[in-house]
């Protein structure tokens, strides 16, 4: 029996999860929400995490009904992410590691998403579409690494959706992407947008600029509604992601797709990807927002696998890095 606690705080969510041999015992989190039309600034996000982290920690221990002495290891997000929030959480991980005299495991945020997705869905060796506010990657496992087959060459798909929500002054509660998804359901008229697929990679910044320059006029003249524009944006960016994922599946001879990351709980993306998988005789694996969106349990699960395979992070190496590539991590826990 191995119990690992995981601390996540790479963006606007502070979450602490506790895993016991692949079973989620607790997974509380708190989200930093800004007013409509605004993003979240690293410094202010870090202050939010610092104010909330001890409450979330007590909540996790209470929900899991475990004491510090029951815990075998502490996992934390090393990166990628925003520097100030990452540092805030790393300091807490280092502190409790020394107070409780427990080993520490530094976890790659992206791998946390993948391993949580594999645990929850039961996907064996899927082609992974990892889509969030800060990352967009198409990934497959080969020879002890998660290999990146394609990725965004400018901004993440979640960032693109969030910034368009800002243009429309949509609420950030519970998240801008969720509110775009709800509004898109009412959209009926498609507005043609630039389609940015470059081989296996995708580009969203040109599409966003194209929309930024035209949205006000389109809404003012009544040619399109806000719902139409949300619908058009979703259809275009998701078509790009389905196309590149299908190409990676064909290359790998894969029959499974796992969608993970915050944007992965979008039901329209799941629907489009599921249709593509069906046409190929494959299967889609996806989860809901409790595990798609950043959470502590995903860091605990990746930390659990790393800890079981013998990985420990010396205290002197428990720093953070904003640009921590998925394919930089040796995957010692998979065959």
C-alpha cells in the first residue's frame, strides 16, 4: 500500500490530491477567477494560491482520512506553467517534505494529465491529444518517452478560446472556455476562419487576430451573433485538432485516442473526435471536468508511478521550470 499526496498550482487552480495505489482518496481544488474581459496575472494568481493552499491541504487530508505519517511521498508540479504560482506550490511541497520527513517527487504537469487519463479511462496505449490553456500537443508513447508528434507553434488552444471569450466579455466563472462552449450550442451560422494546420503542427494566433479585427463590426452589423462566432471558432479549432490527431493515429497504427487537459472536457470536441475514431474502427477515451481540469490527484498519480519505479527528487533539485517539455521525462514506469 503506497499513498502519495500531489500538489498542483501551475495556472489558476490550486489543487491537492491523495492517491492510494491508483485509488483517488481526495481531490479538492480552488480556482482563481478574474472579472470578465481579464486574464489572470502570475503575481496575483500566486497570491491566491498562497492564501488558499493550507485550507486545501487540510481539506485533502480530512477527505482522505489520512495523517502525514501515513503518506509515503509528496509529489508537486515542477512545470510547465506560470513561474510565480509554480514556485508558491513548490515551496509548500519542500516545506511539508521536510516537516513530515518524506521523499519528494517532481512531476511534469503534462504527464500528470496523461497518467490520470490512463488511470480513469483504462486506455492502454493511446494516441494522446493534450489540450489546455497553456498546452496543445499530440503525443504517443514509444521507448520510455512520451513523444510529441505535433503541437501548437504559437499559442495553446485553451488560450485562444480564453482570449476570444475576453473579446466578447464573457464571464470567467467557472471558466471562459466553458462559457464559449455553452454559447456555441446556440450558434447556427458559420463564419469562415483561417485554418492553421502546418503538417503535424497547429497555429491559432492568426485565427485569433482575424477574429479580433472583425468581431466588433460583425456584431454591430448583425451579420453574426456572439453565439455564431463561438460556434465558428470551436468548429474550426476542433477540426484542426481532429485532423492532426488522426494523422498521428495512422502513423502509430493506434486504435485509441485519449483526450486530456482542461479543454478535453468540451463535449463538442469529444463528439468530433469520437466520430473520427468510429470511422477508423477505433475508440475515444475522455473524462469529465473533475479529472480533465488541473487537479492535485493527477500529480499524485504520476508521482505514485514515478515513486514506485524508484524516482526521488533530491531537495536541492526541487525547483520549477516554466518550459518543461513532455518528451524531456524518462518514462521509467511503463514497459
